[in-house]
């Protein structure tokens, strides 16, 4: 073994693939850290890879371990982590690299040198300061100071970190999501279902339901398949009006909803529909700061990918078509589903190959290089 990695957030489908790739040459322990709750079916299970030698651990603590009872459990978790680090150090002869995608873990990392810590930021965690400004959570400030390497899933976040931490510019890297081989369409020349559009992912206030409503009603001959579970809750303004609009959309005769699937069960829906659509709200800062997992999943299908103007999607021109209004979406969807698959064969294959080149294996190699683990 060249080295060792401890990777938190292993339950997330954009974290686990990196652990799998690293496990071929390194000792990898993946940790899911959470509060004890009633068992629930989640949408975060993964493809089973025969080559995966990751050691999976679930660290479960009582509710409030990272809140009301934080002082007590910070010491408990810190000691448990220290024991794991000591064990891995003894096994491979070098200090493990910790990959941490949750800034709330920062208090457990005291006494660990920054050269051994990689902070993987995949979302915008800034919070309102009461004066209309967004500021960084104190734990994230601690996390940034504690880390020798900072990875940002979106280019927007990478630029923002550079602006906020100019003294750390050499440590900050854009680290977009990769493509899982299980999402690569094995035969993009097989025709998809005609006149179909797929919207895959959790159905939440992050989608522009007003635009979706207008588009669905304007294209009654096209079947819109929504693959995902509903995530209820208020929008940024506290209103839940989006839920009412969503209910109207899901009740339309040309809408079919599929729920209860895990992430690794959704690939076939990308492959079998004529186009994949990501109708995000672009008035939400955390949407603009995101790197949607469904972006790489959709690219891997070889089918047209249509999105509202999320900055990360623009980095994949010409493989993603931006349609930021109802009128644009209606026109683009109508055009895309009308193109016979036989005339788009070469492009579909090229798109799948493009997705293959942007693999999680490539992302794992980046972490290896930045952490120094590739040198053995």
C-alpha cells in the first residue's frame, strides 16, 4: 500500500466513488458520521464495485452530539479519530490523509497538521449575518485554516474561496464531480423513448417549478418523467408556494413520476429518455454555487442535456444547452427530442467518451497528487 486515507461523508454518492478509486493502491477507511435516528431508506446507496476494498465505518452518536452536547462528544470523537490515525500510521508507515467534506468536523481535527487534511467543499455554507450579507460559518473558517488543501466542487466556489482567502490561493483547487462508470451508457446508439424528457433528482424548492409548469403545459405531446423523491420545505423566503405548483405539475397528464429509487438505480432513466433537463432556479445563490451530480450523470448518457444557467454547466459547452427561460426551454426541448437518434449517433458517442474522460478515477488521481500519496 502506498498510503492511507480517511474519508468522511462516505454515504454520499459523490464522495464514495473517490474512495473506491483510491482503495486500489491505498488503505482507505470511509466514515459516515451521523446522529442516531430511526432507520430510513435513503437515496444515497452506491454501485457495488468488486474492486472496492474500502473499509466502511458508521460512527453514530446521540442526537445533539454536534450541538447541545458538542463539548462532550468533540473529545470522544477526537480520541476515536486519533486511535484510527495511529492504527493506519502503523499499518502503512505514514500518516493518513483525511478528506473532509463537512466543515462541522473541524473541531475533531485538532493536533493534525494541515498537510494531512483535505477540505472538500461541495456546497455554499455561508449564512446570513442579520444585515443582508452572507458570511462563513465559524467552523468553516476553522476548517479552512486547518486544511493544507481545499477542493471546491464548483468553479464559483473556487473563485469565492480565492477572494475570501487570498493568502491560501495556492491551496485552493477546482474539483468538479466526476463520472461514475455505472452511468456510462453502454450503447448510446440504441434509440431512447421518443418524445420523452427526464428530470432526475430530488424534487425540491431548488427547481423552478413555475417554469416547469409553463413548459410542461406548452408541450402536451412530450412525456416528462420526474425521477426522484419529494423534499418538502419552505423556500428562502419562507413560502411553500412552490409545493402547490409542483403538485399541479405532477398532476398533468403528460407527467410521470417515479419515486423510491436509489441514486445507483437512476442511470437507466438518463439513457432511455430523449433528453435530460435540469430546471434549476437561478435566483438562489446556493444553486449558482453548485456542481450538480446530475450534470455528469446526464453527460454520461449521451443524450442531450438541457439546463438553466448554472455556471458549472457552462464549463461543459457544447455538451450542455443553456435554456434559462420558459420560452427558451420550450424551444430547445422541442428541438432536441425531434432529432432522430440515427443522426446524432456520432455526437452521442463523443459525449459519452467526454464523460468517460472526466471520471472519478481522474479526480482520485488529483487527490493523490495533492496529498503526496501517489509517491508511495
